[in-house]
C-alpha cells in the first residue's frame, strides 16, 4: 500500500504554483514601476504563512513551473512560517 501524502503534497504544490503564476501574470502586465513590489506585497498580505513557506521551499529547490517574474516576486518574502 502506498502513502497518499506525497500525492496530496504534490497537488497542493501544483495548485500553489498555478495560483502564484496567475498573480505574477496579472502584476507583470501592470506598469513597470511597482509591478514587482505589488506582486510581492500581494503574496505577503493574502497568502497564509503556510502557503508562503511551501512556495518559498519550492523556489529554493529551483522553482520548477514558476515564471521568472513570479520567482523574483517571491524571493523577498521572509522564509519563516510565522511571518
């Protein structure tokens, strides 16, 4: 019997990647000044600490599936789950 947790983790991560990229696409289409800061601020304000921790761990592992803009917007976020 296989452990279903890896599939659950993968599905959650895939969903976070999808949502992060959607946010990135929106902010990247905004006027250049402030677009990156706006995306970073969105992740800081509206994503739970657990969501941020999981996506930041993914960025640290290479960020596969994330757009370059989205990775850049995520990097300034604190890595702590309590932030």
